[in-house]
């Protein structure tokens, strides 16, 4: 089974099991899991540091975008903010024990919600995208904790004891 299909089915089943129905964010969550199955997507290269490994690194990266006027790329901040939302959602849902070792779950949730809200507002105001993604990112911000619970449930119920899934055996301890 293709990895994206595996995650799509797991997220869909989790949403049904939790009586959350057909949620518009389900495809995004499956794509998120598929993307982060590759470590280089979880910890991408950065301008300010070699790799973005912590939320603090990511926040420093948003500042670095504004520091060099010669190479200023405002879209880079949007990309990093989206990554903050994705990273915090993924880590709190899939690896909550790692989050508690390095920071706090509340901090990750607050930063994730703030990041998705920023991306939503940017997309809404952007004439280039016509605001098409704004409702999704707003939904991710507003229901962040619900999606953490969906990922946690998928991990416990649908990923459990499946050596084929890419997060099987991952450990951060």
C-alpha cells in the first residue's frame, strides 16, 4: 500500500472512530504524515541555522528572513510559519513524550495555533492565492487540539504494531 493511502485510511478511520465525521482537514493531515515520514522534511535546512530542529530554531528563522534586505523573501516567513504549525501538530500528536522532554505541550499548541493563524491571515490577504487556503489553515488553528487528538488516536490504534508504517520504532529518547 502506498504511504499516502495508508495515512489517508488511518486518518479517515480515526475521524470516524472519534465521531468527527468527514473533516475537511483529513487530506491535509494525511499529507502531513506522508511528508514527515522523511526526516529531511521534518527538519529542513534553514538560513539562520543548519537545520530547523526546534520550535525556537523555527522562530529564529522567521526573524532571519527579515534581517538581510538584499535577499529578503517574505514568502519564506509564510513557509516557516506553516512548518511551525505542521511540526508542532505532528510532534504533539505522534511524539508527545518527545515534546514533554524538550518543551511543553502547551507551548507547542500555542505556537502551532499562532503559526496556522498567521498562514491563514496571510493567505486570506494574498491576491496571488485568492485566499483559497485560508479556511483550511484557520480550521487547523481553531481546532488544533482536536487534530492533535486525531493524530494521537491514529498512532495508538492504527499505527500500533505495524512495522510497515514509517514511524514504527522511531524514538527520540
